């Protein structure tokens, strides 16, 4: 058999992980990659509206499939993608970012090229783009086989993006060396354990569990990244532990579990009793490693005692002042599931359904919208949550059985959710993909609606139109011109974007909202609803709270 080209080989090898789409924007330096996508069996192009959107879409896809491919062109393309790739790094999402660059002949002749600064430095962007990744390589015909294996291994081991650069002529050149076939991602052992450390870690966790009188657990999104969220749930169920999540981890636990108690976030816990269960626990089993940022902890109000916690991280375990290293999370969970003493599930009452309020000509508002949304989601669905006021409401809303969620709470780049919805919808094999986004966030990336129409994905999208960067008004104060938005008529967009067969509506009363939700139930296709929300809902936080949270006043003397 003749050798594949370097770019064909790279794409074939990556597609063997179980990837069937390539997100990106073509460019002349990247043509070898762009052409190869058309040639490699099992891969299809998704041409995004811009590279930032492509990176967000790849992030969404990889959250479902475990990994994604993103391709952009030299300089202008890769730099536009950077915010999205960095977000994938923050959220531990393996995205393979493939970038073309000027060929070796251009470089050796010292020719000046476009997408450069008018000089003959060709490697300028590598330091920038690679900073958003955990591994990077310039792939050539000679080093491609080995370097690509290294990049795949490291990206999966760390669960972070990889940056792969291919000079154009090299991409078209035949591969030198023996191709590797590869296997699907779920058959890959991503990290291996030191058996002595593993035994010691597992014994310690088992001892702590059996000694505990009031244990509780938390599970984080990191478990989903390593494909072990199901095993984490199995462990806490077998061990009979009540389980809470934090905001950033929304969707990682089935919230219909009888031992699910709700959202922990210090003083922002919901229901409020979750705080006591978590903070009074004599053993807190943290599976994944909770993230104690201000937004995740009700402004650093979490009272978690390190001595009472056992944290199972991706490849290390901490129990008080003991740290076990080189212990892979899947090995730790497997051993604990096998060896833990089974216990009955605690009788807990998790968060109730939101109260259904309003009717008829009452205006749509947060109070009338979220309870209705909650009652429409069903098993197999995914809810995509945009940063902003919507995230505050949706994190506290109990998800129905079998419903998962995705959000970008840590990186928090508004605009992420709309293209991520495209990637998630393309990656899902069942269930509906729902998006709730504020109008301001949507304005950043709404051109991706056209791409959704082109590739015939069928999300259900709610754009909450309050005419404001509302959450910014909350944390600053009302009335700043910089928080007012251009008055877009959102519900007309699907039509203008060429989205065929989309149900599209604008609702400003509860009766209209109920009617459109019924229509969506009956509609076999995408839906796009502009929901009017009163701007007055976005009331500023008390001054004291703003000072404490965002400005950190100079302390009083004495
Ligand atoms: C890329 C980026 N730019 C700016 C911000 C700052 N920011 C955070 S939330 C927000 C406003 C979101 O407004 P909208 O989507 O309308 O939601 P609302 O709170 O009004 O419901 C802004 C501007 C950010 N997080 N990310
Ligand atoms: Mg808004």
C-alpha cells in the first residue's frame, strides 16, 4: 500500500479515536490539512463562521466524544481560535488544533509572506498557540509517526488540547515510517498507576470511609473528561453517600439520584441545607477535585476543611497531609467500587421542582421561564448553559432524570455556548440539545446559527432578551451605557441565516411561552425562541457585597 500524505495520516490517526468531524476555517497554508479532511474516510468538514466559533464548537464536541479536531490557518486563524482553545485547556478538554504554516522551501529561501509581520520569522505564533495546549509539535514526514503518538498520549493523559503545526509542503508529502492504526478513545488507558501507591491510596480512602460517621461526596466535571463520571456515581451509590455538586460541575451527576442533595457553594448553596451536609461532614469524598474560585463558592465563602476531605484527582489522591502520586483516577475508582463496604443510601430530599408561577398575559420573566423549561427537559437531553444571569438560575435548577448539562463557568468566555451547542448537537447520538443564552453573549457568536442550519442540527435555543449585559449590571450598577445592547430582532435570525424548517418565535407573555413550548414538543426539528425578560430584574448587588467580592477594600486599621 502506498504511503498516505502527512496530513492524511494525521487525520486518519486522529479519527481512529472516534472523531468524525473536523471544525475550522480553511486557509492557504492549511490546504494540505483542509484537502485531507475530504479524503479521509469517516471524517466530515464543519466549516465554521470564524475560528473562535470553531474552537468553541470543537470544545463542545470533545466534551461529548472525548476529543475533537480543530483546524485553522497560520497566524490570523490560529490566533483567532486562541480564546476558545485556552477555554478548552481550562476545562480539561482535549482538542487537537492543527495549523498550517509556510513551507520549508519558503522558509529556506527567506521569502516574506502574508499573515506575517513583513519579516522572515516563521515560527512566531508557535509560542502563543502552544500556550493554550499541554503538548505541541511541528510534524514533518520524518517525525510525524512518533511525534503524533506523543501528542495524542499527552493530550489524553492531561485531558488538554494539543497544538500540531504542519508546513504546507510537508503536509502533502508522503509519510516516512510505519503508520499506526490506533483504537477508539474508550479503549485507551490514559494514565497508568504505580501499584504500591495505588494500594496505599485505596486502603487509606477505605479506612477513612469506614471510620466516617457523617460522610458526604462531591463529584466534579473532571470525572466526565476521563470517562469515569459513571464510575464515580457507582462508587458513591455503593458507599451510600449523599452527593452534592458545585456550579462548575453542573450536569456531571444524574440529579434524579436518590442521594443527590443539590448545589454546594458556601453561602450560595441551594437548597441551603446542602451547606451543612457538606461542611459538617466528617469525611468529604471529593471525586475530581473541586475548584474553589469566587464564583463557585459564593464569593469564597466555602468552609471546606482539608483535614476532613479526601480528594481523588486525575492522577493523585490527597487525604489530609498524605498525598499519593501516580494513581490514575480510573484505577482508584475501580478498586474502591470493588472493595468498599456497601451501605444503604441515605434518605435525603433533594432540590424540589421550581414553583410554576404566572399565567396568561403575565410577562415572561426568569420566575416564569425556568420552571417551564425544567418541566420540558427529558432523559437523554443536554442543556447548554451560557455564562451570565442564565447560569445563576440554571445551576440551582434540578435537572430531570437522565439530563446532562455543559457550561464554561471557570473560563467564562461569553459567546461560548452558541457554537458549543453546534458541536454538542453534532456529537450527540440521541436526545435534544437545548441552549439557554443571554442576548449579549449570543451577539458575540450568533453567526454560527447559519452553520447549524447548513449542517442540519436541531437544537432548541432560548435567547433571553433583556437588552442588557444583565449580569454586569448586577455586579456594577444599573444604567451604564456600556451594558446596553444593540436592539437585535433575534427571532428573525434563523430565517436570515438560511436555517430551513426552524420553528422561530418571540414570546413576551406566559401564554405565548406555554404555546411555543407545546409547539416545540410537537415539532420535529430545530427551534429558536426569543424570550423577553424585564431589564429591571438585573438589580445591583448591595455595595458591601460588591466591595467584598470584586474590589477587596483596604482593610480597617488595628
Ligand atoms: C468574552 C467575554 N467578554 C466579556 C465578558 C464579561 N461578561 C461577563 S457576563 C457578561 C454579560 C452577559 O450578558 P447576557 O448574555 O445578555 O446575559 P444576561 O446576564 O443579560 O442575562 C459580560 C459582558 C466575558 N465574560 N467574556
Ligand atoms: Mg442580557
